């Protein structure tokens, strides 16, 4: 009898693992349980659906359920929720509309993802108050926004979801108030990025409320206002985007160990404390390439890569899931902002480094070339070893230059080594010294 | 008495060295001899001056002669040609309009640059036949193009200068014929790039003549036509851009050794066979990061970096000039094309590798995001070690992604290590797997 590979969760990590395992071993029985109806969708694209850049929610689906079933021969069961894992018996208990049943497995992947955090705000259940973490929510927001004549929106949380939704709702002519409890938006990107993004958000007409706590929402059935400590601000729609938490209840109940971040602990192959139980994607930890410590950065590439690696591992080709650098990029109206590695000096000190940083501003193209823009680049390095620890960039173009820094982090390069990299120059694309090289050059001087 | 640092040549390498040396040691006497009038100019920007993107030739000057003299305290002598070096006496002989004199030095930098190759074409002296390698030539071409009503242009050579000039002249409404002796344009970029660029050039109305040798130019005072083997094609203006050769006569006459490429041989600090004589920029060799062998790739960043390093070295801080990857990028009308490392299988074999390559095409942004473009990525690796050897990219956007590959080359990464790099993803900037990662993934599969 063929072995059985069971996957819990039909998004990036789960479907990548299922597809790869089936491709590597067509004899393997591959069953995916997905409690919802959507599989393999691009959650990151949802703000652009609300904005109107993407016409149809289905466009966000990379591969449809039918394609998985018919072309990839994966036994994909939607509307099927796994409610229990028994690692000793090697079975899962599944509930669907019709029945509850047990399914045995030889290898199991927990890819249950993350949930949007819902703080204990009063009025969270009012009509017009949304989180945006799955396709049904995106659909509901788009309906709400396009079918009503809304004047004001409140966005709670200045992370990338909050900023992307500020852009999306502004596009509909809605006045946006954005509330952030911390002193700055985009906390993981660091202050140099945040300050430039904040100025830009204000220029674009967003009412930015930093260091401002929201206590709840008021309204009669539908939301009408946001309650702050000392005032009440009108809001016809509210988006709560204060982050996500790994969905680990099922794993925890089964005795699968969590790591220091609260997500499922895994080894370099994505294995949990049970040898034939793996975890990947937004519910799982991954190793950080700079600190060497487990971290939880729920992003799409990490999920895809880890799922794919686990599909290889369980079919006989042990493949590490890869380390993460926490690389992220976000569009904020006309700006692109990106970060990788360690960008916060305190965080770097906690990891045992003696951080030195610089922030420079440089043109994205030759100074005389039309269309050139300013790019701000921040780099962080360890004083003694000169090792590059992380960086960030922000500007109207060129934010993908963060990939150069991310690649250098994976290679363990020093700042001097990065400074000496032979990067591409021609007037329409870069100054002679690419802004990343200029930052490395300045930081290198500071390290001497 | 203060030491004297003499620099021959006032462009990128020479002025970088002079500036850096003077900044590090203000007591040092720094004398730069430049035979022309222009210093520190962006030769790479000249096609954009001819095109009309840059209003004034002076805009291409990064730092003016007066700024070097007044602000940086460099004794810059323009119109002063060094005609002899005596390494034993440690003197140079200088000719200017007024006088001929000797100047002694403690350290000498030869930064004599390169010259445009002028093949023995008949009619090369006709009015309207140009090479484009210095500012006076750029000025003359721009005059010729804007002051006459030209209908046809011939460009000899399909390297980056030829392609940039095709774009520049087309902008003036001139019909362009481009002649390349080899089977493809942009030879160092490899076939996958060349074929896409060639299709694009044709779409843009350039008459492309591949594997076509030009024998000369005809006309009565002014050029009127180009002579091919079997036909004559009208041409109101001709640009000859068949490459450059290092300007080494002066060095060679002084007993300074040349390397296998014909440029001045240097050690890792830019030193020649005379301990206190350095060479940098377009006249000098540099070490290739993949082959470890000396190479001659005359580009601006290499010149700047080496000059700067030599400025540090001669003031007491020995600094390697850095290795090169041969990274280059070029705009061809709407396309960007870039390359780094080894892109040619034969060349890789000669360097002792067993090359395997892939070419993939992928979207530059999420598939559902508007404005996404196709990027073609080629990667080359060594079969046994899995080491990345080089790559190229071409597309309407995203050509600077070559920097990720270049950085990986400097780090000596394998394809699998590159595949596992945590690069930035968000729908407006990239698919989940960046095109470079997709290429690495496919190549990695081919290496197994």
C-alpha cells in the first residue's frame, strides 16, 4: 500500500508541499484538508483587489482547487476542518458538513497559517469593522466600500497591511485616519524608513495619528466612529490590521512543541518534535540567518519555500527549508520601502552584536539623467567583525535594491566585501556607485 | 619636504585617487596631468547628451576642474600631456602649450584610460564619421546631428555604445542601420539576451545587419554611404563603436609590464612591476572574481573604486582595489539588459568549469498586478561544485536584479544557496519567487 502524506491547510506552504511531494513520488497518496473554500491564494494581493487594481478575486488564486485535483492529482478536500491530531496513532480527525472521520497518515504537515489578531476593542462586531486576512474578508470589504458612499475610514495599525489599505481606500475617495500605538509606522523597517513614509502618507492626505491608542468603535449596528482616549472620530468603515498570530491551537493540543516566538518549533527540515510531523508557513518558526535563532516572520516566500522543501524531504530527498532574513517590501502610495536582517540597534545588541549604522540618501540614477529619484539607504553592521547585520531602503523607485543586501546577509559578508561588489552601472539605472555601495562605503569608514 | 603623488589622467580613476589621497593626507602634494580639458566626466552619459535627455555637456561633469583645485586642493594641470615616464629616476616629462618640463614623484598613478578602436576603414577621415569616446566627440556628434537635416545613420558595432547611439539617433528621427560582424549584438551578454534585444531593436525600427562586415565609407568630403561587401548603403552620419583598447603606449615605453589582456598588469593593490607605480581604470587589468584571473573590463565603477583604493594605499592604508565580476547593464530603447560573471559556456570551460545553464522567463511583479513585465533570466553554474558562475537578465523593467547575482558571485555562492536567499516580495515589486530565485530553482534541479 502506498504511503499517505496528509497536509492541514491549503494555502502557500500546504499546497507547495502537496504539489512537490506528488510530483516527486506519484505513488504517494497526498491528502490536503482545507477548512475554507479558497486554496493557494495570494493574501498579499487583497489590498489591490480592494483598491481596484485587480478586477476579480479569483485572479488572486495562483492554482485553482480543480487544477490541484485534476492536473496535480492531489486529493484536496475543501470545507474539511482537521479538529484533532493524534501523533501516536498517526491519525487526524476531520469534520466536514457531511461527516466526521479519521484519516491516518505516514507524514503530516501542519500548515494552519496565522489569524489576524483581534484586540479586545469594544464594538469589534459592528457592521463595517473588518480585519483583512482571508479572501472572504477582502470580498466583504470591497463590497462594503463600493456599494456604499463612504466618506471616512479608520485604519488601526500602521504595519504594511494598514498602509496598503490606506492607499486602497484613498483610491475610492475616502478620507483615511490611520492609528498607530507606537511612535512610528512600519516598526520592523526602522525609524529612517518610517519617517520618510510618514511624511509621504501625510502628503497623500492620510491623517496620521502616531502614539494613539484606539479603545473601541461606536455605532448603531453599523460603525460610525472610533473611540480614542479623549475624543471620538467619525469613521464609516474600520480596518483593524494590528498583526497576525500563528494558528497553533490544533498543534499545541496534540503536544506539538511551540518555540520562543509562540509559533511551532521546527528543525532545519521543518520537522517538529514528532519525527514525521512537519510544520511550515505562517504557523511555524524559521531560523534567522543573522542571529541563528528561531524567528517568526509570516511571509509568502518563506511558506512556499519551506512547503516545497518538506515535499522533497518526505519523498526521500532531505532538503533544508532555508533560513530567513526577514526581508520585506511594501508599497506606500508612490513609495517603496524594504528591509532585511536586523535594522534595530537594540535588537542587534540583544543578539550579541555591537551595532553601528548609517543612513545615506543617494540618487537612483546618474545625477544628470532625467527621472532620477532619491533613495534612502540604511545599513547596520557589527563593529568588531565588520559583518553586515541588516538594512533598509525607501524611495520612489529602487526598493528592490534590498535584495543585494539580503543576498549579502545570506553570504555572511562584511561591509567591506559588500562595498567591493561589482554592481551594475549605466546612467539610466544607477549612479556609478549604486546607493547600496555608497551606504556600505560610508559605513565602512565609520567602522575603521 | 612633503611627498609628491603624481597622477597621469584626470578622469574617474585618476581624480578618485587624487581626491582620496589629498583627503587622507592634506600634507601630500598631489599633481594631476590631464592632456585634454575635461576632467572627471561621465563618458557613459554621452549618448544621452546626443539623444537630448541631457541639456548641457557640462552636466556630465561630476566635479569641475575648479572644484578640484579650489575645494580639494589638488594641483590639477589640464592641457598637460605626460610624454615620458622614467621609473628609475622617478620623474615624468610633461608637455604643455607653453613648456616641456620634468616632474619628480614619490608615487605615480598611470590612469591613461582607453581609446576608441579605429579599424582601418577607408574613409574614416570623412566629415560625419565619428567615434564616441570623449567629450569633444560627443559635442561634435550632437552638433552634426542637430544642425543638419540627416535622414540616415550607420552605426558600426553592436556593443552597448552602438545600441545606445541607435536609440539616441532614432530619437532625432534618423533611420538607423546597425552593423555587427558577429552573429549577435551585445556579445558579452550572451545569446539569450542578444536575441531579445535584437527583436526589440527591429521593433523600434532599427535596420539590424548581423554578421555583416563594413569595409569603409564613401563620400565627397562628407560621408554619404557605407560600403559593405556587395552593396553600398546611404548614410548621412556614421558612428564607429567597435570597442576600446587600453591606452598603454606611455607605460609600455617606460618598461611597465602589460598583462595577458594587453592592459597594464597590476597586483591586488593596483601596483605595477614598479613598486611605487600604480595603474587603474580603463588602462589597467583587474582580477575577475569567478576565474581569479586578470581581466580587462573598462567600466566606470572599477575605475572609481580602484582609484579610491590607491589613494588610500599610498597614504598608508593598504586597500585592495577589489575584484570585478564584469557586471554591466545597458538600456536598449525600452529594454534593460544586464550581465555579470561568466555567461558564455565556452569561456567557462576555458576557465576550468563544467558549465550548466538555464534561461527562464518570469513576471517582474505578481501575475495579477497591473504593469507587470516579462524578465528573462539566464544563470550559469558549475556542475560538480554547484557554484554560480554568472548570469544575465533582460526585460522592460527589473534589469538591476543582476546585482543579486553579482553579489552572489562575490560571495562564491552555490546555486542552491542563491535559491534559498530571502528576497523581497510584495505584489507591486515581485512575484513570490523573484525571477532570479526561479532561475536558481530551475538550474538547481538541472544540477541534481
